[in-house]
């Protein structure tokens, strides 16, 4: 129904953003990686959208990249995969890491994503590993790169009550100093010292 929305960001949190388009406010659910990359209030944003109708309601999901949106819709077509799980996969891993996980049949990596069990991970690998390259090819790797480690750390710190912008700045400071060889616990504790 809606291919994309271009408008002004009015509000954002780890679950959704409010986008004003020609005086109409749209509630758009987003992957955590999009929030983690520091969307700024009042900035102009273009989101590629997916309009999902379920028994429990209608929701609009938004992504910076068309490839992410297309892969999200492909995930929804699989039996047993809901919108929340699909959004978590894209938000926690991103298309490139998902591509690598599927090519290498890396079930343990997929299982680390909230809402993904072993059977679900195996089904995704079987059904999508040979198709993944077309979505990665459509996705620009230039925009807002982030690791799943940084995204997970940001999510944890936001849940602890820290402001996302402050936490994100501190996380990047720690990663710049120490690299990404840290465990999640080490990254969070080191970040807390920087805040």
C-alpha cells in the first residue's frame, strides 16, 4: 500500500518513530539498528515501508534501505515468522551479517537474536540461504553501519534508563579505543565508565 514515506521525524524510540508527512503523523515501527544509529528529531527521513495487516491490527514498518524492507517481507512469508521476529533479525544483525550467517548455516548466531529459536533459525537457513544475495545487493552498505554488538549494548543501556544519544556516543568511544573484540558485558561495563 505504502512503498515509502518521506517526512520529518517528530519522535523516536527503540520500537517505533513518528514521521510527519504533509501534516499527517505516521507511527512507523523500526529495527533497533535504525534507532541505534542516532536518528535526530526534526531531520528529514525517507523510510521504505511495509504495511502489515494481521488479526490483531495493522502496522507500518520502516527501513532505510529497500533491500531491508524486501527481506522483511520475505521473512514474513515464512511459516511461523512474525513481524517482531523479522524486525529483530534485521535490527540485530543487518543484511550483510544475515547473508553471512545464512551462507555459513550459522544457526548459533541467528539464535542469539531475540525471538529466534533453533528450529526457526534452521528453517530460515534452509528456505532463504540461496536467495539472500539479491537483498544484500540492493542494500547500500554506506548508510549508518553498525555492529550487532554495538546495537545490543545500546539496547541494554536504553532499557537501563540511559538516553540513547549519550549511550551511543559512549559506545562508539569505547569501540574506537578497544575495538570490537570485547564481549557484550565488557562493552556495557566500559561504556558505563564513559557516561
